[in-house]
């Protein structure tokens, strides 16, 4: 599938349609959070492998307690696969934190957190998830901030059987989102707005041709996308050295034994 040109061609509102406003003929949307409700939307189709990206401008100013999420989810209860971007709001002047998480075959708890090195509410930035048979990569603009390798050969689960839909929500989570729940949402600053545009999904739609997902000719399976190149590797190391503030791999209180995928490298 190519990129949907308007919101309604590729997506549907899943929660509080009165809080989602189309702008520029549906090429962009505004999400609203107030004391009554947050809101959310989802892709009309599910996909098995591919690349999803959106340009997002996050809630400005005092956004503590708000969470803007962009994620892929298999929508299966017990054996869920999910790839998450969650943008955790903060008090004015403090950096925005992006939390990523990966659920594979029902198991999650793989959180990593990075402080963004720019103000993501000042302008649109591109957030991308690449998912192929080799790895899953989370990108902020052209900077890879996280890589999860396919290491099934070592017994590490990797999402590859269940198609996933594309979802996004804006909601209030001040019991955990900002400084572990210490910073509460300031409703006097409401309503809170986030903006989305340039919705881009390229992948194998399900239902669709059954042999699509296993086709090595899909561009996202090509050599260029099977591992980070030298420049991406440098950017990846820079982010993790300078901007990572939490990694479940090094959290000894949660994981006295380091999870096996943490040794898998990139």
C-alpha cells in the first residue's frame, strides 16, 4: 500500500470523534485532550511488515501528565505483539521524553526512555517504525533511537506472524507519565492539542495477497534496510550515550538476570 493522502483514506476515529478535527482538507488532524476526554484513531487495515511514519507536533508548554502515543498493535488479547512510541509530557522548559516498548508473543516490559534533543512541540518531526524480517527500528527524524533484532535463532521472540494495526491516542496518564507520577496534569492549561500530518504506511495489508509478507522483493526487506548503515550507527550510539535516561536492560531491580535480547547487539 502507498501512503494515504488524507486522514480518512487510511484511518478511522476510534475514540471521541468530537476531539479529532481535520485540517487542510484532511491532510492533517488536530487531537484534543480536555477534562472530558482524550481521543484516538487507527488505520483501517492491519499490516504484516513494512514501514509506518507520521509527522507529529506534540502538546506545547506545560504538558505534564499527558501522553501522546503512536504504535502498532496486533489487537490480540493473550499473545499480543505491539511496537510503541509514547511521548511523555513535561513541565514547561523540561525535555520531552519518548518511551519505546516492544511486545513480542505476549511479553512486553521492554521500556527504554530517551530525552528528545529538540522541542517536539515547536514543529513537526517524523516518527517512524520499520519492521522487517531482520529487525525493528524506531526512528526520530533520521536518527535510529532503538533497534530490536530478530534473534529467533537464539530463542528470543520476534513479531512476525500477526498483522498489526496503526494506532494513535492522546490521553491523560498523570499517575505515571511524568517523573513517575509526581507531576500532575494542570487542567487550567487545557485543552491540550497535538497535530499529525503526512500519514505514511507502506506494508503488506491483511487481508491481502497471502505471499506479500514473505516476499523478499518488498523494498523494506532490501539490503539497505537489513541493518543500520555506518552513519545511522553513529547517530544511534550518540543518542544512547547522550540522551538515554532509562533502559530495562540495565535495570537490575527489575531484571536481576539481564534479558537475553539485551546481549543480541544491533
